[in-house]
């Protein structure tokens, strides 16, 4: 067997840490609490870079930061680098010697449109993911609520049966008591007569 320690432990929300023993590893995941640290790499969505049109990036550390920057507009921040700005139009001449400005190429226009479509697709996917997560949570709550209602119904039924059994016992006891009160009194012992 090879050396198991030191090794990296990974979390969904925290930076990796190095553990040097089994005890260190147990301290990261105390019993009775959900496991947070794992020995296998876990992809973390954050921190991530958002791109600006000028080519610089901004690092965001959570969904809230990302959403707030992206809400400023697709023209200010993007998950993908912006297309490079167009160079100044070149001047060209016709055979007659007339000069005119050449606009951006069709290829560059297609790139810009594709970029905008990608940005919109990313926003749509993020929205769909959020909707799916919300639907999953609602389904889980409905399932949990349904299970609790079934458990409660079973308990109510059990209480009802217990009440019926208690009523039956009370009726039986009343019958026994009334039978005893109607029965002749036991004969008292004869008094000993003096001899």
C-alpha cells in the first residue's frame, strides 16, 4: 500500500485543504454532521471570471455577484470574451479612382451575432437550471408533505381504533359491574351460637 497522507480534501464551497492524518480528515467531517469534505476533486463553479468589452476580467465569488454584474447588461459583462473591436474601416478605390470606406466584414458580423446568441443561451440555461432546481425542491416538499399526511392519517386511525377499544372495555366493565350489583349478596358467616 502506498502513502495515503498527506492528501488534498475538497469541498463544494471552500478552497482545498491538505490533511496529514486520519485524525485531520475526521476533524473536517465530524460525526453527526453532513459530509462536506471529500478526497476526490469537486468542480466548483466559483470563483469565476466575467469578461469586459475592453478585454479585462472581473472575478466573482458567488452566484449573487455574478447575477448582479450580468444584470448590468450583456454589453458590459459576459461569461465569454467579447469579440475584438473592429479596426477602423479601410479606404478602397474603385477603378474610376473613387474612394469609399469598407465596413466590417460579413464574417465579423456573424461572429457578433453568434456571441450575442451565446450570451442569451447562457442566461436561458441559467434560468432553466434555477427553474429545475426550484421544481425539484417543490417536488421534494410535496413528497415530504404527502408522506407526513399519510403518517398522520395512520396515527389518527390508530387513535380511533384505540378509542373504540376503550369504549368496548368501558361497556364490558359496566356490564360486569351491573351484573355484580344484581347478584345476591354472599351469605354471611353464621354466628357461632354459645353451647
